C-alpha cells in the first residue's frame, strides 16, 4: 500500500488541504512514526496498513491546528485553555505503534 497522500488527508477532513502543506505534515508524522517504531513496519520507507492509518489520523490532527500552541482565554472569572490538535500519539495510535516498537528486554 502506498504512503499517505494529501488527497486522502483532504478526504478525511472533508476540506481541501494545500498539496505542499499536506506533504509536509505527512512527512513529519511519518518520520515520527518511523522513529517511534525504529523503522519496523516500514518497507523502503513505506508504512504497512496499520502504521499508515496512524499516520493519516495523526496528520489530520496536526494539520487541523498546526500552530502547536497552548493559549488561554479569560473573561471575568471564567477561563478556557486551548491546546493544539496534535500533542502526541492518541491512545489508539500508541497501541497500534507499540505492536511494532522494538523495546529492550
């Protein structure tokens, strides 16, 4: 199965993603997934279907709010904190990646 594409990311999000931005986000998340699994689950840099799904969902979160900032909004006694859409792997993504992660024993 080929690597994740910006077109797939656009389809998942239901909006058009600029090709250049989509490629960059996918490249970043793919690199992080490869580093996390130490390359296990990749053949010639292309992820298997499990890791590919993780890359697609994590890329969607990252591109949804690529600022990676934490900011606060306060009005009177009420305050709200906002976080970036991507702060690391989700639980399901980690469970999937952990199946391929090489760990010391």
